[in-house]
């Protein structure tokens, strides 16, 4: 039986997940003395990092079904090689994206169906569900402006239009409504410090 705790951070591109995840890990580790490991999806282990390069490559043709299966394959390896052993050791794992990303991006926005994508992901993860999911909610237009400001080249998914990200945002809201015990929705327009406090507050009931 796994005794550790799995936490995930979700949201559309540009919502600030990575900054929040870094802050939460630092606080829980330094202030609460928790053994916590930050991993990102797709990636975290060698096979998944290579799949990450494939799915993000703007020059590659990747159909929706292949895309869903690639993310699921990367996830399967990450769960088996990294997450499960950490949870078995009693550690906490904070994941920057997990199954809900596939449900929102591939299931809803790519139109593959949330139930169908959930089915392949249940297979991929052996049914591993996070104890808590922090959802950063942000208007897709604001997220697009933030990414524009960052000035980085867009990967294959980031190059999609606002309609795509609106569908993802709506799908995330639907997932959060369906599982209020697991999800905590955070306002991504908050300043970095306030957002971190809100994130930590949303985890407080899980702390030892
Ligand atoms: P992201 O966390 O945005 O990486 P980065 O911040 O370094 O760009 O994730 C990469 C992209 O993959 C992002 O556009 C969301 C997408 N994605 C899916 O479509 N499905 C998934 O299951 C996952 C994990 C990510």
C-alpha cells in the first residue's frame, strides 16, 4: 500500500502552474519538513522526456488518438518508474499536469471524448488518482497574452488558437465541478505570493 501523497497542478498553458508548483514544493519542504518531489508531465523519466520532444515538435504530424496515446504512454512510465516507488517510500509527489490534462486537452478539445481518454489513462496509471488537484483558473485571452509576453517560440499545442484553450478551460471547470473533494480551484490572476498562500491553504487538510 502506498503511503505517500500525490498532488497535481492543472490549468491551461500560461496559467502559471510551474511557478506555483515550484513554490509549493519549496514551502512544504522547507517549512513543513515534508519529503516532496516535483515532477512534470510529459517527462520526469527518460522515456517520457523523449516522448515529450515528440509531442511538442511543431514539424511532426500527430493525430488526436496518437497524441492521447503518447501522453498516456509517457504517464505510464512515469508512474511505474518514479511516482509509485516514491509513494511507496512515503514521500509526497507534486506533479505539474497529470490525467486531467489529457481529459481536457485530448478528451474535450481534440474531441476524443473524456470517457474514452479516461479509459486509456486508467490503464496507463493502474488507476492512480491524486489526493488533491490544484486547478489554476485563468481566462484564455489573459493566458494567451501572458504567453505572448514571455516571447518564447510556441510548441505544437501552444500554437493552437483561443477557441482550443476555451474548450480546455471549460472542460477543467467541468472536471472540478464533478469532483469537488479532489479539486481546489485557484484564481490565477492573483499575485505570485497570494497564489502560493491559496495553494498551501488548499493542501492544509492533507498535512501530517
Ligand atoms: P506544459 O506543462 O505546458 O509544458 P511547458 O510549460 O514546458 O510548455 O505541457 C506541454 C503541453 O502538453 C501543454 O501544451 C499541454 C499538453 N498536454 C496535453 O495536451 N495532454 C497531456 O496529457 C499533458 C500532460 C500535456
